[in-house]
C-alpha cells in the first residue's frame, strides 16, 4: 500500500467574473477523503480553474455539454 507523504496536499480554486466560486482540496485543512472527489458547477459563464499542490499527482477531467459549448 502506498501512503501519501504527510506534507502532501492539493487545492482546487474555481473563480468566475463575480470572484471565488468554490475552493476544495485534499490534505491539510481538507482532510484525506478515501473516495474520488467531484465538483459540479451548474452556472453559465466563464470559469477559471487553478490547481495548487505539493508532493501529489492529480488527475482531472472537465465535462461540458456539447450544446452551446462546442462548435461543430
């Protein structure tokens, strides 16, 4: 079993034109959840996604509806 370093952490900050939308993470103040974390953003608009981390490898995926978001 691989154990994370006691100093490892990751933080995800999502902002929009109004400012901070949400801030979530793993490690430090966020604890160490044992399941995959999912963040759902349902509002329209432009969002900035920022990752900060130390001693971790993170996988992420962003899913959007094709309609209104992807030009054919």
